[in-house]
């Protein structure tokens, strides 16, 4: 690795870190919503599967 590549990767890491920090609250909110809905979806699909195979 050359010095330029190291500097570029450091800057990229910094930018990605800042980006994630900015969107951290949004990501947390979205993932919690997805988790809740995923559970409901799994329960629903389980019920439908049971009804289909009866």
C-alpha cells in the first residue's frame, strides 16, 4: 500500500463513520420496525402454512 492509498482509505473510513453516525437513529428506528413486522409476518405465514397443510 502506498501512502496515498492509506490516506484515501482513512478518509473513506472517516466519511463512512460520520455517515453511519448521522443515520444511526434512522437505522435503529427502521430495524426495530422491521423486526416487529418480521415477527408478525412469521406468525402469519406460520398460521397460513398450518391452514394449508391441514
